């Protein structure tokens, strides 16, 4: 029971602290928004005053104004002064510009042609006139126009003669609509209003039209005086029904809360008053305190969440302590199980590592076996070609023997020129035999390294030299459509040559018995690759063309081969990143083999 009472007390204390803290934070945030808006608008008013303040002083230096005040009866000069007033008003963007003599009588104005012209009107009662006369310096005043009834800022400056004597006052009126239109409610606070008050507490700028020309002093006894009546003629100046509620804790001295009653209801605002520069104006920014309630509710929710979190954590810790004894015993059992399992895993790991090493060794032996199989296939091809090689070698040897015997007879007869001709023929025959032997030696050796950039044409040329040395190629029309430019591809000259020899050997055997045996070799480019086609006009392939690439599959006699050539050739093509396929020709009888390799550039 004691735990429940303590939890309830802490819960109520949490709600109270959260509500108070939320109010403090909410009012501080609202005050910060109000101060930012006050600063922005204060800068705006200051910039506007600094913009127009030097203008009357500059106008007073114009010699035409001195002439007009010195000769008020000269109609020509007065007319020129009126026109000059118009130009000045246009240049500075003001509402009115007018010139008054020392009695306050207006002798020239920019609106001299209008029905409500200032010319002939006396404004000596206006503070901007008598302050400029008394202080002999610039003056600023805000009021409703006595003629136009339009709000405006009045800037004035005395006009002096050549001897420094005071001749009159020039005044410039600027409308304040732009100042009022510059007020924008802050994006973070939707319910914000502002009023600009004069020294008597009467609003002459307001974000709400119904608050214009109202008394914001909050005192029913202190009514606006005669000065305010002259400043705002024909205006009611009735007080706003407001009540100042005091200053919430944590706020600055310029802030306070107030309640304004309107339309049968009331709304509470946080009010911040800021004096505006150069004038006795006060900017009062009022932001609704409705957001403070939401901030307080947010803090209350956060406090409840923190309370619940701490309560759950306390319950968790309590439950944890209760189970620690039980978990300690289970932990010892778990450690024992983990130790046994770790030992099993280590044994399994060692066994797995042994299997990996054995697999790597087997793969290495497999690669070596594949290379030996490829080499054996080469030697098998050479063995099949040995008869043709003997035939190709026996003819030059017989010719060399004949040339040597004839040379001995020519030497006995002294025919040196005939001996020299026979020796030249012998040299040519020896070169032919050496080239043939070299080509077979190159074909018989193993590949020397990884694939590189090679010219496909060279491998085809070498394979043709080997094949044409065979007796079996006699009478076969072998057409090699050799490209003029280099055919650079990704491969190996020796392995490509082995594939081409196998394809050509199969084609030679396929055209045996044909009336006009023919073999065609073509190379063409296709989508970043080179495709070499070996076509014959034999009997063609079986229906299942993929079966011909299986090891030991053959349609020939045992004397013609074991059926490993195409299988090894496909393995070589795959190892070089290429492809080897076979099919029957669609344009004529016979078979067609396509050997594809990736295209490369010589600069790579």
C-alpha cells in the first residue's frame, strides 16, 4: 500500500512541475517571437524615417524657395515654386510638399491646382511648424491631414535667407499605408497583432482596422486630451476594453499579459512594448497566449511519459534483482554448454578447413588435368596429321636429293651457274621445310600465360598452314576471307589456333566424298565481339547439335578421332570468355560453326 501512495504523490508532483515548466517555456517562446517582430518593425520604421528625414533640409537649400518667401506677391515666382513643389513630390514619392511663411500661411504647394489645395491655409497650429520655427531645425510629426483626413508623417525644415534670417518652413507629408502594410504575422505564431501608439496612448497604426484611433492606456479616467483631438480630428478615440493581468514569471520587464474584450468575448495576449526611434511612438506587439496552453499540455504529456518510463524502469530493476539469483545458476549451466559447443565448433572448423584444402588441391589437379587433356588433344591431332606431314616433307627431300646429284654432275662439267641455281632451289626447299616444322612446333607447345590482346587473323593463318600441309586437303577449295585491318580480340594465339585446327579438321572430314568440296572462313564484328564462321558443304550435323560437344561423342571411325576435339575447343572458348556453337547451314547444305571472342583495342 505504501508503494501505491508514494507513486500517487510523485505522479501529482510531476503534473504540477510539468504544468509550471510548460507555462514558463511557453511564455518565453511567445515573448521571443514578439521581440523578434518588434525588432523587425522597429528597424523598418527607423529605415523609413532615415529615408525622408534629410529631404526637407535639402529642399530648403533650393534658391527658388528663398525667392518665393522673399517675394510672396510675385505671381511668376510663386508659380515656379508651385511647379517645383510638384517635381519634388514626384521625385521623393511623397503625398504633399508645401511652403509656409513665418506666420504658417502656405504660399506654394504641389496640389495648388486641386480643389483641396493647401495654398492659402494656415498651419501654424501644427507642431511640425512651430517646432521647426522655435528650434530652428528639422521636425517630425504624425497626424491626420486637416484637409485630406489621411494619415501621414510630416517632415519639416526652416528656410533661411542669404543672411541666415528665418523666412519660413518647407514641409513634406508621407503616407503611412506602406508602414502598416509591412506588418506580417510571424510564421511560428498565427495569432499576433500590433498597434503603434503615440505619447497619449492612442493607436494610429494597427493590424486590425477596428483598433485604429483607439485609446490603449487601459484607464477609463484618463481620456485623450485636446492635442489628440487636433491630431485626429473627427475621430472617436474611444478606449479599448482591456485589462492588464501582470507579468508571468521568467519574462522581461517590457512584457506582460492583458485581456481584450471584444464582440461579447475576451482574448488573452502577451504584450511587448518597444519604443520606436526618433519619435515618441510605442510599438505594442500582442501575441495570443493560446499556444502556451498547448505547450503546457505537451509538457504534461511529456512529464507523464517520463513518470511512466521511470516507473517501468523501477519495476524492471526490481524484477531484475529478483531474477538475478536464478539467472546466475542458469549462467553457469550456459557457460558449461557454451564450452562444450565451442569445442565441437572448433573440431568442425578444423574438419572444414581440411575439406577446403582438399577441394583446392582437387581443383588445382583438375585444372592441370584439363591442360594436359588439351595438350593431349593437340598431340592427337598432330598424330593424325603425321602421315600428311611425312608426305609434305618427303617431296622436298626427294627434290633436294635430285638437285644435289645434278649439282655434282654440273661441278664435274664446270657448269658453276647451274650449280648455283640448284643450290638456290635447295635453300628455298629447306626454308619451306623449316617454316612447316616451326608451325607444327608452335602448335604442339603449351600456352605460355593468361589471355592478352591478339590478332585473330594470325591464328587463322597459322592453322591454315598446318591444314594445307595435309594430303587430305588436296582438292578442297578453302576460302579465307581475310580482313584487311587487324582483328584484335581477347585470347591466346596458340589456344585460338588449336580451336581453328579442330574446326578445320572436322570440316575437311565432313566434305570427304563431295563432288565440289568447299570450306569458307569469315570474320565479322557484332556488338563488341568478333565472330568467326567456319562453313562447309558436307552432310551436316545430327539433329541434336549440343551433343557433338560432349566428350567422346563422334560420328567418325576410331581412326579419325576419339570425339574430344569439339569438347576441348568449347572449353578453350569458355576459358577465353568467348563462345563456340554449331548448327546446320540455312542457306546451303553443310554445317556452320561460330567461334566468338570479345573485341579489344590495340591501345588497351
